């Protein structure tokens, strides 16, 4: 039987991320507040990267996650947005997030309790359930950053 709570959480968190991105234009998407380096676009793309690695790839037992070309360098925990010269359009990232949610939910639906409890990171004793949950939780934290950047952009542009 699938883990209904994990499915609900994935849908709720990703749904909120997508709602936060509604109406954001490309200029706003690339805005980084003074003293900060990450933009709305970076936070959205980072949510994709983290959930691809910790959720989709882990569920599918892939040796390595498959990202669109250049996205890991642009959006990962190792990236430096100050050095990025070519960004994908926000609409590309939104499309990726929408597709990823379908893949993530389908993957979770196919998992047994035994598989969810399987230790996939023996060095830290972390299970598949922990990995998927950690990716979703990370995205939820980035939602606050997106929300704040939207407010700061509106204030700076007189909106």
C-alpha cells in the first residue's frame, strides 16, 4: 500500500511552489536582493535538482540522477549563481517541476513499506523514506525564500 502521507506532502509542497511561481516574469525570476546571490529562478531550479536526486533517482534506483543539460551546474548545492551566464527560462523550470511531480508521485505509489524502509545511505543510516522526505522538506524551505524575494522585488520596483 502506498504511503499516502508522503504522496500528500509531495503534492502539497510542490503545489505551493508552483503557485508561488505563477505570474513571475523573467526579470523578477532573476532578481537577487542586495547582498544575496540566489534568485527565484535558482530556488525553483534547486528544488528540481534536490528532488530529482533524493526522490526520483533514489526511487528508481538510478546510479545517478538525470538532469537537463547544465542544470546541475546552475542549480545544485555546488552552484554559484554569480558565475552562471546562461539560465533556462522560468517556464522550462516550471515545466520540469510539473513533470517531476508526476514522476515522483508515481514512484511513491509503487513503493512498499519494506522498500521505503530500505537503508540507501548506509554511512548515515538513512532510508529511502528519509531521502524522499528530505527532498520535499528542502523544497518547502526554499518556498520561503521565493516568497521573500517576491516581496523584496515588489518593494524595490514600487509594486
